C-alpha cells in the first residue's frame, strides 16, 4: 500500500496517508482539503551508508536500519 506524506496549507501540519488514486486527502487535524503532497525525504541513516546488517557505519548511520526502514531510530 502506498503511503504518502502531505502538508496542510491551512494548519501547517504534516501527516501521512494511504492513497490509492491521485486525489488529495483531507487533513486529519483541521479537516481542510487545502493539502499538498510533499516530496519524500530519504532516510538519513540509509542515505548516508547505514548498514542493513544492524551495525552503524562510519558515515554516521544508525544501528536500526534494515531494508530501507528506519522506524527504530525515528529517522
């Protein structure tokens, strides 16, 4: 399932949403339809050469990266 990041132009908050078509979702905070899709940022620890084996690299990676997911480190 594709998860996209969005920015609400009304309340200035960011949120993620599962979207199956090209429609823009409504903001879950203020319920405004004035939202825009954000450009996804690559994970800091994976983009800097973090190890997928669980060890930090000399490039400043984190120990939580595996398969491109950095949920354990919050990045």
